[in-house]
């Protein structure tokens, strides 16, 4: 004979099995359900976003390129032969000792630029135009 507690246990177990199956079906539906349709009113906005994204990410021969401008002072050769290396090292050492504050090393910067102009590594220019006053002893 079956006792009442056994019937209650079977009903409880059956309920748990049914609940588990229902949960599994719900999760499967949630995973595989189709995406929500885009409302008709927002199609224009969607198309605008798509065209803007394509325009911004376009590459190839018709891509917009920023105009190239030459440097203000033009290009000048590097000091491969080390003609002004001593002046450059003095300036760099001064910057290191002054914690990269260039105002304290303006004299060394002036000497370095003057050396570059004298060696033909830079176009001759007035030091006053480059922001330096007349040379004063330090």
C-alpha cells in the first residue's frame, strides 16, 4: 500500500521535473528568439547611422586626406658629422640639471642654434626672430 507521504513526495518530484522542463524551454526560447523588429518610424534614423558609419570608415582612393603643409622653417639636414655635438650636449645637460625647464637653458639653446647656422645645417636667421635677445655673458 502507498502511504500519503509517498504520494506527496511523488507530486513534489513531478512538480520539480515539470518546473525544470519549463525553465529549460524558456531559456531555449530566450536564446533562439528572433531579434526585435525595428519600428518603421526609426528606419530613417537607422539608415542615417549606417551611411555615416560607412562614410567615416571609408578607405581607398576617394578617402578624404588632410592637406600636407611644410614646416615653418623648412627642412634642414641632421648633424651627422657631429659639428655641433658639444653645444647640443651642453644644452641637454643643462635641461637635465634644471628638471627640463628650458627657460634656465636659453643661453645654451642660443649657442646651439648659432652653431647650426654657422655650420650650414640651418638657414641663417636673426636670433631675435627666433626669440633670443642679444648675447650677454652668463
